């Protein structure tokens, strides 16, 4: 089996491989009562969400190699030793050890589905009969947001330490896939596993929506509801352990609420070598949220200081970006509305070529004002347009239902390989 290449040194390099998870029954396996526990603000209609997702996957199938989580998991579970190890770890973590034998009897494709879509509680004793729970192992409602549970960081894969227990199984699954799938076999970095001389980091959480790779030497990381300062301290320790040449970590504090600020990529994403999407009130205007520049060299933190804002911090390391405003420049209410619906959350598949929601009209108008062509996903899929004719382009996907899940195109994609950028 040919090996899948793994390596990311920017947010915008030509994309050669991306992991996706087409939403399935796990998205509908919730009620309004438990939606909040599942980290959703509302329940989704699977039939509508799936029709919208087809546009995202259809475009990515046209421009790169795509890999589905369920297919990768199935391939990994074909190994009996790996299957037993993963099932035992999940069941022990989720207090479902009574399910181990039942799950291990399943064929790999069925088991992969069960681990994602949830295991229905068997009512075979009084306690279970009276239980208000529907599942002994809950569905992974958030797995369509593949960005968070693992992230390709240069030539390695960092496994997310999720802020919410309902997402911990996602990390276990992705760690197992990257280590053990026959086409991958990648050594992972995992905050829950002690490595080298690094100490422990109690309270450390880190999710992929908060980690953006600017260049080979510069990371931009958000800290807020999902990624803790201790999680960033873990990143610092990881880089120190490698004793690399100069690296920069630029940290942006985020509000704990509302939920639209869940990750940094909901307020800031890279679009091109010289352009980025920003939610102006947080990224550029004076506010109480700090921007911190940390420098690390040869195993030591050599500097840590506050900067005026994120773009100033990037400029200080030679990364000069022109901001494009989420929601346009005119009305703060419109900016707020479009940011809420992932208006700042773009995913680049090449420099200056990005994917985002079609619903955010003012954001797209602002993109057009900055030289981006606006193209519908369906026209790309049906080959009605030639993307090579556009030096800069936004491919728009429908998102009336998907956006209600709390994420956009970047949230739903986990890139594993990009070509290096010539800066």
C-alpha cells in the first residue's frame, strides 16, 4: 500500500491531502435536551446538512486527495491487536467495559460505524432499563469538524487534548489511525503521553481550530474556551524539547463567550501570502484580549512580550498581511452576524484559493473588493468554471444547516500534506 504523505508548513500551500468526515447518523442522534451537552446550540437536519456537505467534499475531490475518517478507521481496525487495544481504551475511558466483548465481535466496518455513531444502551438489567440514557457509548456529534482532534504540525501530527469529555474519543480514534493505518504509520505527539524530559501540564487542552501554521517558523495559536494557556505551554515544551532554531508562537486571547469565539479560526484565517480574513473587533480594535509573542531558540524561551494586535505581531516577524474584514467595514452588527455564521472561517487549498460559506454576503463582497473571484461550488463540481483562470478565488458552499453546527470550511477539514510555499 502506498504511503500517504504527511507534512504541513503553512495554512495556504497547495493542498495534496485532507481528512474529512461526511456527517452521518451521529449528527441526528441527539435531542434539543442534550444538544448543549453535545456542544451544539441546536439540532441539525441530517438530510439538509448532507446535501450541503456534498458541495464541500465535491470541490475538495476536484482539487486534492481526500480521505474519510470512517474509511481510515475501518482499515486500521482490520488489525485484530489494534482493534482490541482501541476498543478497550475507549470502553475504559467511557466506563463502558461491559461493551468490550460485544464490540469486538463486530466486523471492522460495522465497528467503525458504531464507534462514531454511538452504541445503543442494552436494557438487560434494571439499572439499564430505568436509565434515561439512550446510549452506552454516545455518538460523536462533532466529528464532522475533523480539524480539532488532530493537527498536522510540520512533519508530525499533534493529537488534540479536547476541552470537553464528549470529544475525547475523537482524539483516541485519530491517534490510533495515524499510528497504525497501513498507509500512515506516523509518530504522533500526544499531550496525554509523557515524552522526553517534558514535565506534566495539568489543565492542558489544545484543539486544532486554535492552531494555525503561518510558516515553518511561526505558529499562531488562540487561547480561550477550548485551548488553555497550559496547552500552549505544552506546545512551548514540545518545541523546546526539539532544540530547534528560532521559532515564534504568537498567542491571541479569545473571549470565553459567545460560542462563536470557540476557536481562533472563527475570527482569523489565512487567505493568501499577503492577505488574511479578520473579525475586526477582536483582531484589530483595542480590547482587553492580549496578543503575546513568544520566541524559542535552541531549547529555551528567549523572549515573551505583548504586542498591540495579531497583525502587528506577525509583521514583527516579517509576515505582512492585508486584512479582509469579515462582514465588511461598514456595520458592526453585520460583522457580528456574519462572524457568528463562520464568516471568518475560510479554508485554503492553494495560495489565494479558498472555500467558505455562500451565506455571508458582506464578507464575500469584501473579498471581491480585494480581488477574489466568487465562484459557486456546484459550478466547480460540474466543471462550468476553470479555477486556473482565477489568480484568487473564493468557492462558496451552501451552509444554512452546516453553519448551525458551529463551524465552517476550515473546521471541517484536517489537511495532512501541503506543498511548501516559496515566500
